[in-house]
C-alpha cells in the first residue's frame, strides 16, 4: 500500500511539473509576445502582418493547440512508465 501511494505521488508530481512548464510556455507566448514584447516584435512581419499583432491574434492559439498535443504525448509516456496506461 505504501509503495502504491509513493508511486501515485511521484506520478502526480511529474504531471504537475509538466503542467507548470507547458502553461508557463503558453503564458510567455500569449502575454509576453502578444503584449509585453509587442513593440519589439512588430518590426518583423509574418504574412504581411506585424509579428506582435500576429501572436496576439493567432500565434498564441496555435501554440496552445500544439501544447495540448505535447501534453497528451507526455502523459501517455508517463502513464506507461507508471503503469496507468490503457490499451
């Protein structure tokens, strides 16, 4: 029973670490690139639009969708490592 609890705690800690890292990336991209660094990024154009504007309007959404797929992949690996996967 103690081993099972230790395993579950370790699993949850890794899950939280993944969440913190991925949400931090999303925050930096959406808030940082879209708001804080907007002026610096607006000197670069992407598809005819200023890069700061692009990140504020579309880039952060694209990054969020990619992060969802990254999270799914990481969690599938974590589930297999700790024996929680379902075939």
